[in-house]
C-alpha cells in the first residue's frame, strides 16, 4: 500500500516498509510466507507439467493416481449415501410395523369380507 500524503510504500499486513530486502528476507510477515509458498507451489506445478510432457512414465503414473483418487472418492460418497438410505429404510420399516400393530386391534374383518376383497382385487388386476 502507499500513503496518500507522503507516498511511503508499506505492507498492508505488518505495516513495515514493503519493497525492501528487509521485508522479504528478515521480517516474520505472514504475507511474505504466503508469497514464498505460492512461488514454491507454482514452481512445483511447472516442474510436474514439464515431467509429464517429457516422461511418459510420470504421465501415466500421475493419471493413474488421479483416476484412482477420483474413483475412491466417488465410492466413498456412494457408501455414505447408501448407508443413510439403508438407515432411512429401516426406520420406515419400524414405523410401518408399529402402525400395523396399532391397527391390528382396531380393524375386524370377517372371512366373508376378506373373500370379497380378494375377488375385487383380482378383478381390478385383470383389467
């Protein structure tokens, strides 16, 4: 940043002088570390791309690793969803069993009514 009055340039994070060797090499400014790490990561990515372009073995190895990580991640997500679906189905099954238990004493169907219901159901199924 730059002071509007005097034009002094300083680091917006540690408020120390900015474009100096002291700020980049001596201070413990977190902005300095962020800059250094981003340069390291960018350098590593450039080296990785260069290795991929020049070496088919590294290219195959990297693509194999990325593909396996993607497949593993997909499987983990599917397992989580399947476990939650099974849990939901078990809960619904318990709820249905309780509901049927509560209805068992309330509904009294005679044999004639059962037979008539089956006949009607069969007729509906035939059409």
